[in-house]
């Protein structure tokens, strides 16, 4: 493999990792992780998202 291709793969991996971590930490409040009601709120919002976007979630399931 060429050096340019390895650099491209490394950079794209770091970029995807940074975007994923930003998404996770922007939606989850770290200081509330010990609170059980926060988990219930997350579960309710996830359930409502899945039920409202059923077709999109089925497509994601078969793609990935």
C-alpha cells in the first residue's frame, strides 16, 4: 500500500472517530450518568425515535 493511501485511511478514521465522539458527547450529559431517571428519559426518546422512523431504521438495519 502506498504511503498516501495509508495517510488517507488514517485521516478518515480519525475524522469519523471525532464526529462519532462529538455526536455522543453532545447528546449525553456526563454529569447525569448516575441518575436513573436520565436513563429512562434516554430510553423514552430512543423508543419514540425508532417508532416514528420505522422505515428508515429498517433500511439502516439491512445496509449495516
